[in-house]
C-alpha cells in the first residue's frame, strides 16, 4: 500500500516539475500546444486501435478461437487511454506505449508472464 501512496504522490510532483521546466525553456504556448496535441493524438490513436482490436476479436470468435490476446490488448488500450486523460508527459509516454501495437506487444507479454506466475503460485485461481 505504501508504494501506491508514494507513486500517486511522486508522479504528479514529477509531472508538475517537468511542465514548469519545459515552460521556462519553451514558453507557455508550447506547453499548452503539447498538452492539446498529445490529447488529440491520444484520442485518434485510441479510437483507431480500439476498432482494430474489436475487429480482431470478432474475427477470432467467428473462427471459433478464444481471443485472449485481443481481450488483453483491449484492456491495455483502455488503461493507455485513461493515462492519456491525465495531463503530464510521463503519463502520456506510458499511455502512448500502451496504444502503439509494437510496444503494446511487450506490455502484454509482461502481463501474461506475471499472470502465469501468480496462477502457478496459487495466488490466482480460476
């Protein structure tokens, strides 16, 4: 629990620090455009990836294949979209890494590895 409290205090502080420093060097208009630009790009990428994943889920279901990876991808895209909603460069970078298929693959594999480990340890039971 302590690590979550630390995380929720450290990340916003780091985001504020980064924006202050960026504002000093680039100016307020650049910072505002950066915030709006990452938001717009996030919306477009989230919508595009969401529709792509839904299409893949439908194709797998019609073929009788369980769409496990696609469902996990959908969850990762959802988390990435939520991260993009919070203003900040760190959360935007993490959010974009969840939306881009190349990096999302690695995130998904890490999640699957951790889930398998917890299932094998008996911490998750189906």
